[in-house]
C-alpha cells in the first residue's frame, strides 16, 4: 500500500511546493517593482520637505505635487509617502494663503493624504497635529479638531516641535475643548513647554494675554516666577505694538 500511495503523495507535495515557490517569486517581483516606483517619489518629496518655505516657489511646488498625485493613484504606498505628500500640500496652502480658493483646495488634498498616512500609521504624532491644523483652517472644529489634538499628545506627549501648536490651538478656542481631560492635557503640555523653553512659553501666554495659566506650573518657585514675569512683560510689549502680526495662528503650523 505504501508503494502505491507514496508516489502520488510525493508528486502532489512537489506540485504544492512548486506553486508556493512561484507565488513567492511573483510577490518578490511585485515588491521589487513597487520599491522602484516608491524610490523616486520618496527622494523627490524628501528634497522638498528639507527646503525652507522661502525656497519653495509656489508654481514649482504645485506642479511637483500634481505629478505626485498622478503617481500615487496607481499603487499602494507606505505611510511615509502619503505623510510627505500631505505635509507638502499643507506647505503649499500656507504659501498660497489658506483663506484663498487655491489655499483651500491645497488643504483638501493635504487632508486626503494625511488621512491616508494615518490609516497606515495611526501613531504618527506629526500627522495627527497636521490633521488638527487643517481641520481648524477648514472650519471643522466640532469634535474632529479636539480629537486630533488629543491624539497628537497621546502619541508623543514630549515632542518639543509640537508644543507651540498644541498650546496655541487650545488657547485660540478653549471653549472647543470641553472635556476635563483636555484641561489636564493642556496643563501637561504647558509644563513640558516651560521645562523645554521658558521664554517660548512666556511668549505664547503673552500672545493670548493669559499670564495666570503659568501659576500651577511654577508653584512656589519665586525665581521662576520672576523670570517668567520679566519674559512675559517683554513679549506683552511686543504684542501690544504688533498685535495684528501676533494674532496670526499660522506661526504654530506643525
């Protein structure tokens, strides 16, 4: 019986192994081709991301992003690709002025790409912050903005590059952050900001004329209180003189 059945079993096993090897080979080729497609997209986008806003002519950036959008429709790319694309659309919107028709269209494209990135990489704190910034600029403040704000904190509470955006977003419209958890998160971020940069913290509070918010952070530290008072007074004078500039929310764009 063994001699009768062992032959067919061996042939079936060999056939299965052959099919599996072919499938692995096809998958490897597909991954290789996708990597070839991704490389130029990532390299070009990274080159733009590293450039200062003043070095980004609007027309060149707009043409580049439109070309990228065409390429992104023909494949499934990693989160970093969509994240860079969303960030650059946001940069373009700021260059165009977000209150213009072109600026709003660029924000919508930024929103689409950043949502794509978060679907693939939900712990990306910068994408959550950029999502929140875009939602605020497009008028979506009801619940989506506070949620993006919370997620940006929960995914990286000590990220220094986002402290200004988090504090200013809360202070611009505190009534939009109604959860008791929001007040706790704000105080946490204010404390982190003070530890990271006292003068920048004083600048933010002076911008919104909220000096008393620092008291829970400073406690009984008289020297820190004196340092804060001095910095706050300096920035308060500047903002009184240049109030229209100081009120611009774009200074904290993530």
